[in-house]
């Protein structure tokens, strides 16, 4: 085999390998993991972990994941997010780690579907739609940027049977003590973090 042919084969092999690597880096909705329940608060104390995998189930590192509340009338995202996350309008972006995971502590409020026909909340990874969620919960039930007395009134009413699960912040199917703790934390944290947005 001539030196020229060897080099040509090596180049071709390299290109083929690069194509395989590029193809492996496409997020796969079936293999990715997105929780079905999401709670957001202006203080950003509620977590939401997304795992992005490719079609082979391999984690994808450093891919942009977007929580898109763009079709939710009342939901807002605070302009200031935690380190590593950015907000643009009603979209919050973070990036996966080597395990394909990103844990959002989204500073936001308001509830999707407060206005009929709203939603869904879309979750994008590298431009691929990997999940759609019908709605979210938030201690800022009114969506006015603060967790205050108006929200407390709604939260209290939501506990009465038949319960209104808009106040099920803990995602366990009931409105109870766990949700009261989340509500209290959200109210306390915003005092330290300032007004949102
Ligand atoms: Ca409020
Ligand atoms: Ca609950």
C-alpha cells in the first residue's frame, strides 16, 4: 500500500469517526428523562433535574436545555437566575454536565393554564423537543412576582376538599404540610433575594 493510499484511508476513517460522534450527540426524547411535575418559585429553591441522553442511551455533555414557558400567559421568569443559568423572556437555559444532567432552580412564578388554552411548557435539548408538560405549580400562584397575602389566600382555599392541586408544590398528589413548608420557604427567600423580576 502506497503512503498516499494509507493517508487517504486514515483521512476517510477519521471523517467516518467524526460523523459517528456527531450523530451520537443528538438528544433523544425517549431516552432522556424529564420529570412530569414542575414547581417554580421566585426565590429559585425548587429543583427540576433533566437528563439528556442520545439514541443509544449515552449522556450528552454540555448541551443547552431550555425550559420554555412561552405559551403560558401568566408565567414569568426572573431576569436574574442562579449561576450557570440565563433567562430570555419566558425561557430559562442551562447546560448539562458529563452525566447529561442539569438541575434547574428556576426563579419564576405564575401558573401555566391559568388562562384557558395556555401551554404546554416545552423542554428543549440542543434544539430537540424532549418533553411537554401541561402545567406547573408555583407558590406565586397569582403570578405577580411575589409570594404574598394573595397567594396565601389561594393556598389556604386550595387545601379544602376537594383540593385544588395548583398548590401541590411537592408533586405528591395532595395539598398538605409539605406544600406549606415550600410556601413558607418561598416567602422567606424572596425577602433575601429581592423583588422578582
Ligand atoms: Ca403572588
Ligand atoms: Ca403536596
